[in-house]
C-alpha cells in the first residue's frame, strides 16, 4: 500500500554544496575587502607590493570599493538566500556579478594587472565563481528548487 502523504521535495546536494561554498568564498572576499579598506601604502608594501602598485591600489576611486563590496557582500547574501531556497538569489547573484565585472574593468583601467601580475588570475577566478553561483541559482530556480 502506498503512503497517501506527499513526500517533501528534497533539496539536491549540489545546491547545498554551492550555497555553502559560496558562503565560505564570499566571507573570505569580505575579509579581503576589509583589509583593502583598512590598508595603507605602507601595509601594501609590507605585503610585497611595489611602491607604485601600492600608491595606485590604495588611492583608487570610491566606486572601485563600491564595486568590490557589491560583489563580495552580494555574493555572501546570495549564498545565504540560496540556502533559504529563494529565487531572490538569482537577482542578488546577478548584481554581485555586475559588481565584479565593474571591479575587473576598473583594475584594467588603472593598470593593476600590469602593476600586480597576480591580480588578473585572482580576479578571473572571482568572476568565474560569481558566474557559476549565478548559473547554479538560475538552474535551481528554473527547476523549481528555489521558490
């Protein structure tokens, strides 16, 4: 005899894993953001930056910090909202991705990829993770896993 009570639809492991990794990754991004906001040219040079790179990096316009904050905070918020299985995650990840694209364009414009060669691969990974989280949330929303 079949059980007449409907079984609750289980959340797939890939969604939990993506949200959990997204929380961890973006929390680390916020730590990086805070160290950038609290840093000075001297702390940058102590971390191995050249004097020229530190001068540019720690005197970027405010919109660069806003773009970084939008990406990192949006990514963390999107991951938490994905845990709650809300379709709002898609919109939040989209905004976060736009923030990271703006950050990438700013780094290119201010020649940070030339001054800090390690910055390009790092930012490419950040963009890739941002886009993957957006894609995962969009797929989950389309499948009705996010409501």
